[in-house]
């Protein structure tokens, strides 16, 4: 069993806390395939280690992709297999007196303010990105339920909801629907999720239908 960090925005941390986010989709490690996503097909899954092969719960830990030229690539999910652990990184602050101190040298007794919780009291200093959060600072962890590849457009409506889309009724006169954190309302959770994808990855990126890792998790604390 391995433990891996997983960064989330403040909005997604709030969705995790609310219990509305239990999945995440990311392209990490799929750059080669996503240069031409339509040219590749999922060829199969394999057990790349004896440990995975012996486990009834973990399932396959590697996936083979094949392109139109019969080139074969085998990749492992960077988020692990069922039973592995994740800990969540998020934007944070600590006491202003530590603003010049690297995260690794901040004492474990220091107070941490999480940006997802709103405006920080004055005694907290500069905002630090999620990537600089140390393990001891993390307040959320989870167990991987599954992690596997598919195309972005394969996401189902219920899965888009599990990505953290929130239903809002009456935000505008006669208008209700799903949204993430951009203020706009969409008829379906899928449409809301694709708009969020474009916001994070650039305009038109969802239309490219990249290969992604679907990682489903269960929060443990």
C-alpha cells in the first residue's frame, strides 16, 4: 500500500467536505497519448507486479494502449490501485512570522489556515499554493476505490455529480441547474463539468476529449 499526495482547489476541498466530490479526473502521465487521443485505444489491463496479481481487491495496476500503427504503451495510474491512500493538498497559510520560512522547516506546532475556509485572520501570513503543503499539514485523506483510464467524454451524469457539481435552483428567474464554482448554471452536471475542465485546462480543451485517469476515492478523515 502506498500513500500519494493529491492537490485540490479550494472549491473542490469544499465539495469533498460536503460529501459531493468522490471522484477526480486528471491527465497526468498521459501526455504522449493525448498528443493524438483519437489514435489510441485501450488494449487491455495487466498486473505489472506480483503483489497486484495476488490481490483480489486491488485489480490490475497497469493498462496497455495501442495506436493505429500497432505501437503498444503500458502505463500505470499515478494515483495507485484500490486500497492505496491519498492525502489532499490545498492552499494554506501559517503564522505571519513564518512567511520567510520554507514549508519543510515550519514546526509541526504551527497553526495552519486553509484557504477553503474563507478569509484568514490577520495573524496568518502569505498564501501558499497546495503544491507546497507538507504531509503533516493535510487535514483530509482518502482510500482509492479505483483508478483507471478512459476518455473525458465517457463521464456519465452521475459521475459528473460525483466530481463536485452542485445543483442550484432559482439562481436566476426561471433558471435552475448544475454548476461548479464559476457562477454559471448548466442544464446538466456533465455540461457544468466540461466548462470547469475548460476553465482549468484552457478554452476548448474538453472538446479534444483527452484520455484521463478516473480516480474514485472514499474520504477516511
